C-alpha cells in the first residue's frame, strides 16, 4: 500500500507539473487552479502513503534515504499548496511541484522502507530533530523556487520581453517577499534542529565529531542560509543579489548532500 500510494502521488505531481507547463505556454491562469487542485490530491495521497508506512512498520518515516526523502517531498508539496493560497503565487508550483515529484520519485526507486542501519537511540528527540530539519530544508526549497523565478522574470524585464514569463510569473516584489520569508521561516527551524540534535546526543552521552557528515551538512546549510539572508542587507540590486544567493545556496546544499552521502559508509544513518 505504501508503494502504491507513492506511485499515485508521483503521478499526480507529474500531471500537476504538466498542467502548469501548459498554463505557462498558453498563458491560461485558469489551468493554474486546476493544477493546484491536482497537486493537492497528490499531497493527500502522499500523506496517506506516509501514514501507511507508519502503520505497517510501526515507526515514523524519518530514518533512511527513501522515507526521509519522501517526507521532504511531502513538505515541499505542502509548501507549494501553501504559497498557492497567498495571492498570485500559484505559478511557483512550476518549480516546487517538479521538485516534489523528483524527490518522491527517487524515494520510490530506492524504496520507502525502514533503514537497515541500527540506531542505538531514537525517541521523541530524534523525531523532533529530523522533523525540524526537514521543515528548514523545505523552506530553503521554496526560497530557491522564488529566487529562480525572480531571476527569470528580471531578465525578461531587463530585455524588455513581455512574453509568457512576464504575464504568468508573480511580480518581482512578490517573489522577493516570498523568498525572504521562506528563509526567515526555514532558518529558525534548522537552528532548532541543530540545537535539538546536540542536546539529543548529550542526553545519551554521545559526542558529535566535527567530521561527522550529518554535522558538516547541517552546519554548512545553516551558515549558507544565514549568508543568503545577509545578502538582503544594503542597497543596489538587492533583489537580484538575494535571488541569486538563494539559488546558489540551494545548489551547494544539494551538491554537498550528494558528496557526503556517497562518501559515508553504508552502515551510517545519514539522510
């Protein structure tokens, strides 16, 4: 049931992404609402898939590559629905829905099943730590979507091309504001995740080695997101600078994750 519901969610995400692409090509904002509804059904199917996982395995889908990527995909899909309710921001799904589809697709391929890695200590602290971190990364993903669309829209305006992108994308001010608040929300969640992770290990008499991939990725992500927010200070082309920072930070975090994931022993419990 878990696998079937994930396939249903993936299919609906892909249909929603296709509808958004058609809406952009034809400049039909009406299709944006339909795509959002389809994505909403996909998010619901995804949620049922995560519930089925928990019911079947007797644990939350927070350990292992497949389950954790699935939860992140769910949060990104949920974020896409959330921003779609905030005025003319439904087109952000052009980026967010394909990202959710990619994540849930990878999760389905590697398998949404409990990790074989044995962790000696789990519990409420672990659940809180992982959940906070995933919400933080979902916030970064929303900021990335806003930044990417901002840069595309800015280039259209700079070149005086008032085509499909100009008519379909949200205004620059809206994208800039949404990108800012995505980081403002995401950073505290990631901060709390790091703090809870530290307290969690201290509670069990463990230590966090500086070279631990989890520590490296978490701290690097925190520093980069803070840096992205810092680029908003000052004048000049602040919007372009901030949008570029969000896109670059997202890319670095993803690449760093892949490198650290590949380099970690298979027995580890890294995401």
